[in-house]
């Protein structure tokens, strides 16, 4: 089917390639980077010079997939909407807050434009393995766009999880769980790395755990892969970003009075990773010295 992809970064660019390789799709592509557009044009992929040109090259019923950072979704849709018609469909496949998706769906709906939010998981491996797609949409919009989802996802790798907003809500919680899983692996491997009784090689241990262990997983397969290149991870700084979903998951847990200590603490651990030195830790050391005479380490 015919569709457009706006945003050709690591995710959007690979999704274009997967759609292209899957066959049966005619793609119009646009990115603020002319080089990115040029890299994807050809072989059934047509370049657009701007957002307006994207809409001009699409035949009604237009389908436009927006794959840009969360902070750029609003402006991209604002640029796009004047060039769309009733019945057209805008898909947001990025990591948007579900409340923004609810608002956008309502605003676009007043103009007769369908909004579809697609929580997308798979990262750089999605090109070869397929993307897990969590889709919020009306039944009609989902059905119309299903050929796209079928090509992008592995078998049984996409689902209509609910109305508009539900896709990004499910993806938010998905990423909150991911935070907790990553933190558990990180803490376990750090204990192994810090052992004073044994000199343990993490690569072989990760490989072992992937063979029948209850902690085997794709994430641990990636740990095995990382440790196989450098068992000490010497060239990697322990600075961990967050893209928003962990925070939103914790906020939603608080709003719903749902205890989520693992996800919450894993988020806080990411904040700690960004500090060269923790002032809070200095306060604790100073207070322990004051009340108990405990030694402090000085520079």
C-alpha cells in the first residue's frame, strides 16, 4: 500500500527499509536532513522535499507515519495537517506520552482525520527481526493500516490493544518493565564484577545463563554479546539516559496507587548514573561522621 514516512533516523530509516524489502508498499519519505532522504530514495521509495510535498505525493486516503522524537511530534503534525483531508490517517510511532496521543486524536478527529498511536519496540534489531507494535486506533483505521503492521512486525508481533492512546500507554508500561529488567541484570553483573573471592569472566557467565537458566532472555543475550567484545566494558561510561517512559510509568503508578518499587528505583538509579559525584552521598558521609565519628574519605 502507499504510505509516507516522516523521520528517517535509526528507527524510521530501518522501518522504511523493512517495508521496502517486504514488498507491496509504495513509500514517500521525508526528513529534515536532505542526506537522510537521499540515502533512502530509489527502489520504490520516492523523496519529498518538505511536509507539504509528502501530502501532495500521496493519493487519498493518505497514510502518514511520523517517526520523530517526542519533542518534534507536535510541530510535525501541525505542519502536516493543513495538507491533509478528511479520512486521512496520521500514525505516531514514536515514544509519545499517551495523554498527548489522546489530545492529538481528539483534535485531529474534529477535522475528520484519524490518529493512530503505535508503541514500537525492537530498536536497531527491528530491521532484521521485526518490530513489536502496540497499536491504539479505531477498528477502521487499524484495519486500513494492517498491511503496514504485518510487514513491519514478526509473526504475531502486532496487536490492536485498544482505542487511540492505548498503544502508547502499553508501550509506556513496557518500557517501565524494561527499566527494571535492565537494572536487575546490571546489579547482578556488578556484584560478579566486584567479587573479591573470585576472578570471574562475565562473558562466559552470560553465555551460560542463556542456556536453560530461568534468567535467560534476549536482554541477557545482548549482555553476552557486549561482554564478548569487552569483558570489562572499559570504553563505556556508566551514564544512562531515559527517554521518558520510565518517568511516565512511575507517575501513572502513583496516580493509580499501584506500588511499583522496582521500576521506580530503576529510574532513580539512572539519575544517579549521571552524577560525577553525588552531593547527597557527601551529606550522608558528613552526618555519619557527626553522629558516630565514622571516617570520611577526603579528596
